[in-house]
C-alpha cells in the first residue's frame, strides 16, 4: 500500500491535523509569553537589585537653608563648608557637584552671582578661587 491509501489506513490525516494543531498552539503560547515579557522583566530587575544591593554610603550632612537666598552673604555661608573642603583653588565643576550633593538651592544662580560680584575669581582652565576680601566688601554694601 502506497500513497493516499496508506495515509487513510493508518489515520494519517488525523495525525497530520493533530501535529499541525500542536505546532500552531505552541507558537501561539510562545508569542503570548513574548508579548508579556515586559511585565516579567521588572520583577527580575527588582529581585536582582535586592540581591546585589550594596551598602549605602553614610548620608551627608545637609544644611537647613531658605528656598532661594538672595543675599550674597547668606549664599556665601552656604558655600563656605564646601570651599574649605575643596581648598583654596578648586574646579568650578567640583564646587557645583558638591553643592548639588549638599542640596544647596539653585547652585547655578548662586555661582553666577558670585562670579558677577567678583567673589569667585577665575584662575584659568576651569579653576577658581574664593576672594574673601571682595566678599566682605559686598557684604558691607548689602
């Protein structure tokens, strides 16, 4: 027996249909799983973060400040601990990043006001120094 007669004799049509149904249902399940991965991946990330969570650095001391001090003297008192920490000559970018870490409000505006008042003096190549004499003169005027 060969050909279509052999297929009919051993239920070949039914087996072919069941095989196609199994393959199709597997592909449907695979596509459903892939479509739901966006919900599953954040769970894996949370589990990974909990397992590999490094120790947090000790919290830095933040200064209680007004929301937006406009007086240069008040602003200077906010920046003084940072200037002492950085030394006499410091990069402006480092001062800005330290101010952000200490939650000093509006560091760009404060540093700009210091530069305009002559309190922050550029030395070149992004290095600045703190002119305390100019600060005292500005504070006496205000």
